[in-house]
C-alpha cells in the first residue's frame, strides 16, 4: 500500500446552537460510535472468520469488520504474503462474480451486507500470474479476479470509502476488504452549512507527502462548489479511540498540478470539524497475485 500523509492547517469548530446537544436520554446519540475490540477478542473472532472460510487469508480490522487494517499483520507486507497462489487459469468471471457476492453476504456479521441485491458491481479486474513459472516456457494467465462493489448508501446518502473488494481464485474467495455499517443515526438537520465551511477553509493550506514527493495547495473559497448532498463517513476519533459514523459536507478541491487531480475535504455537518482530507483520485491496490494485500 502507498504510504501518504496529509496536513490541513485548520482548526475548524464552528460555534453551533444549543440544538447540537441532545437532552432526551432516550433519543439516539450522534455520532454513532464503534469500540475497538481487545486484541484477544479480535484474534479469536478472526480465527472464527477464517475457519468459516477455508480459502480466506484476509483479516478483520480493529472493530471486528472486514474493513482494511494492518492490526493483525503489522510489519508484514500483507496477511497473504506467505500464501502460495492457486495456479489455475480462470476464464469465466461471471460465475465468480456471483460467488463473490454470495461470500460477502455469507459473512454479513463482518461485512455488514445482508442481501446480494444490495451489491452493485463498480469494476472488475483480472489478476495475472504464471502457471509455468520456470524454464523457457513461462507464461502469464489469469489466476484471480478482483471485484469491487459500489459504496454503501444509507437513506440515499453515500458512505465515503465503503467499497468492498473481493478477490476470487480457483478455490474460492481468498480476500474480502471493506465493509458496510448496519446501525447509524444521523440528525435531520445540519447545524453547519456548506458556505460556513467554505468561509473557514478559505486561505488554509493542504500539505500532502506521497512517494517522496511533497505537494502544497492553498484553498481559495471562490473556486469551491457548494455540495447539495451530505456524505456519511466512518471517522477514526483518535482522542476517544473510537470509530464514529458521521455525516458531513464533501468538497472537491481541484488542482491540475498534482497527479491525483486535487483533494477531497469532508467537514462535519454538526460541529464543522474536518473529518477527512484525501486524494480526489484514489487507487485500489488490493489483490496482487504475489500474495500481498
């Protein structure tokens, strides 16, 4: 996976009215929070997950979900690094696609997906490797297929970065990366509007380090389009050590001088905090046939 680092020189908390706070003890709490599992519990749950899926080498994340995380293989190139590829050519991806979707639903406890009808294919890609790997007649054949399913939608709102990637070989599904969320509460109205976010973003600087290159961009308010639709995002609250499901406004900051087209900035609709700074164009590196992530 490509390592990256971003800094947005901005402390953005907009003063909101008292209606941010919920004094009804029986009312749902925003944001919805997920707790990290203790390591012993996570290891046990991961063993249960893999034992129920004979060909599976991908792992669960800190929250017991199939979302990508290195917590169970930290320091290694990937949980499948020692796995010998299944060197059988695959030529009928349509059958494998159905199997991939069924595997996601079979593992609904970890993926958050309970019905194959909810899954829509975003893209598919053949992953090549050798069947004859030594001598003068080495070859390159399709050994695996990678299927990427569309992001989750909740009440018409897309959940940012919630695609699910499934890798299938001749023995079945060997990797599931990504998950959806089953429980979520979102306030009906926003306390912070997009134009207020833009006002506070104006003049702030984004710094991004990737592959030894440093990129800087100063945000100009008059070049930002105001979003008319909220975005749901899973936000890692490092202060509380919890995963929070929040709703925010997503802004696209174009910059043709960077190879990834610019940045995406998501700010919370309740308190205005910056939830995410990311590349506009992102790659999915899961699924090399050398046994990596």
